[in-house]
């Protein structure tokens, strides 16, 4: 019965040791996760700038298309006749 209590964290000083080990493991895993997040952020920088560049190109193209459509929708005016 003592083995079950120790494994469950009860009885004796073994529970404190298990908790300390768990805390160390969790701290190590958190550090690994933080490092992975940092590397992901570094890797996403160039992609983010490429996406921003494409967005600006698309927005510029859209504005140009809208200008062309506006010009096409205007009624054509007769050219001024040449006076001799």
C-alpha cells in the first residue's frame, strides 16, 4: 500500500521529490516551447513581408482596374473638328 501512496504523491517525503521533478520537466518543456515559438516568429518574418508586398500589388491592380472601368463608363465626347 505504501508504494501506491508514494506513486500517488502521498506518504513520506517522496511526494515533494516527485513534484520537484515534475516542475523541472514542465519548466524544460516550457523552455523548449518558447524556443520553438521564437524560431517560428523568425521564420515568419520573410513570409509576412512577402504577403504584405503581394497585398499592396493586388490593391494597386484593383485601383487601376477601377480607374479603367470608370474611364470606359464615361460617354465618349466627339473630337473637336479641325478648322482649316
